[in-house]
C-alpha cells in the first residue's frame, strides 16, 4: 500500500495510474508501490546502526583544502550571509569560466552561460525538468546514477538505457546507435562514470555527439568526477568535441574535487538559451544557493595545478590499497580509471546476489557497500546481480581495515 496520512490521505508524488510504472523505474516507488528512499540513505543508515565501515555512500572522511574551508569562514565573518544573485555570486561564475578555460580551453560567458546550483543534483533536475517534455525519450548509460531516472520520471520522460559492458564498461556502439531515434530529446552522459569508474574513450564520446547532432538531441554531461582520473586516463569534456558545444550542458560540483559534499554547490554551463531555461526552473527549486560557500568554491577553483594533481594522486593510492585488499579477499574488482568507486564481482566468493549480500555485509564482516542493481532498471538487474560498489574516498588505514574484514567472508 502507498504511504497514507490520517489528514491528507494518500501521500505520494503525483505519479498514480499510468505513471506508476514510470515512478517505479524512477526509484520513487519500490516494487510494492511504497515510497522509496535512495540506496545511499539506506546504506548509510545501515552503517550508522551497525557501526560498520561505510564504503557505501560516496563521501570523503577527511576535509578538503584548508584555504577553501577558511574562505567560507571568512565569508560568513564578512557578512556574505544573505541571498546571492539568482545565477550565483559573480566571483564564482567568473572562477567557473576561468576553470573551464584553464583546463579545457572552453570559453563561456559568466553572465549568460553559467549558473550556480544546489550541487550537481539540482543542476541535473532543473535541466531535465526544463528541457524534457512528457513522452520525450532520454538516453542514459546503464548502470546510471539514480538521480537521472528520478528526474526523467518526474518530467514524464521515457528513460532509454544503453548498457556499459564489463570489464571496461564502455558502451557497445551498435547498441548506442539503436537507442537514438527521432523521439530522443536528450542524452545524459556521466564521464568519469559512477558507479563503474569508467572513463569513456574519445571514440565513444564522438559517437554520442554525432548521434545527438543527427537526431537533434541535447547532450547533458555530468562531469562531477572531472579531476578524479588515474593512470594514463585524461578527462575529455564532451563539450570540447566537434559539434558538441552548442547543444551541450556541462554539469559539475565542488563536492568531489574539494571534498565538501555537504556544501552542495554545483553548476551548469552551456549555451545561453539552454542555461536560461534551466535557470527559469532552478529559481523555483531552490531560488539561490549558500552564499558564503560560493566565494570559498571560487578560491578552490583557482588553486594551482599541483592541488589538482595531488587530489588525483591521493585517490589513486587509495584505489590501489582497496583494489589490492579486495583481490586478496578473493573478490573480483574491475579497476576504475576515474571516480572514487570500484565495482566488484562477488560470485567468486560464493555470493551471486549482491543486493542480498549488501544487506547482510555489516553483520557478516562490518563493512557497508552498495549493490550495482541500485543503478539499473529492475528488468536489467540480473545482468549486474553479483556486483557491489565500494567507495575508496576514505583514509588509508580505514581501507586496509575494510579489506581485512572482507577477507573473512571467504
Ligand atoms: N552525479 C554523480 C554521478 C554523482 O555521483 C553525484 C554524487 N554526489 C552527483 C551527481 C551529485 O552531486 P552533488 O552532491 O553535487 O549534488
Ligand atoms: N554520489 C554519491 C554516491 O554515489 C552520493 C550520492 C547520494 O547520497 N545521493 O555514493
């Protein structure tokens, strides 16, 4: 039964009747029609209740750069505590433009082509709600970050998925071609990719652009992990590819790069007419965002190249510690090229159902992870059934301890 209140009766998102199916795909309702909470909230709650090491929800257990933290404190002390302008603090808009120029050679007008949002999550929701009409098809890759399905469902769009194929988790180009049609309004790309850790090849990115051009679709690219890439991988923003700039909205966030996931400062960058539509929706979602955090994020974006190289090197070391521990525990990790997540096969130690294992894991060995099935459509869950996602944005001794606990599962 849906959730019910004695005063207002049935309380649920307005997704009854024909929308029920969409709501279930979107993760808003569970398979019993009950209001659902996200897998991240569920698993972090499980970790809190059991005292297990939380490698489920992705958030760092150390603070970001001191200068960024101090800049937020200074902003509060200086009285930057009232509503910021609707688009965002001009200083942050300028810093986002400079950052796009410095790392990718992309030129954007801070006054018309950039807005600040409540994390990447709001940028995504506002973008989808602004630009997707009921019945429009929206393509994402699968596994997909859960917020995409929810935003598409809330907009009344049809969610079309293209599978990412292990072990490299690149999409099959033929399947990608087939997914596009004249109903395609938007394709959402997440590169570097959560939860697979894949960094898409230039061939894949260019094919997405070519298909979007051919079918006149909007590209939305979620690049929150833009600086978290390892080994020889480099991040190529899709907006830099021929044909992409005029139809692409690029989304990112301070949360990952500066280890401030709780600040919820993100941004969307793109052609002025698209950004204007996104801003029009955004102003009724949050109106504006945390004023004192904005100059602090601007200070972060202006940190020197050594800072950015250090973030990636630090995480790569953590990735290697966890990968090594997972292998020694008999698990089968797929080595990520980016993000702070690793997908791990659990069938090798006798657990075919990772969702079931995830719920038992705290009790079995005091660790929390997230099943990959939470990132897929229910009818595709079988394909990813034995995969668990572990986050490695944790202190090195925490990762070593988690690995030795996992080794007891064998
Ligand atoms: N996109 C992806 C792929 C993510 O992993 C996350 C997780 N934080 C977000 C968006 C949301 O970012 P934010 O916290 O800035 O809203
Ligand atoms: N992006 C983080 C993850 O994938 C946190 C997501 C969330 O809590 N919504 O774990």
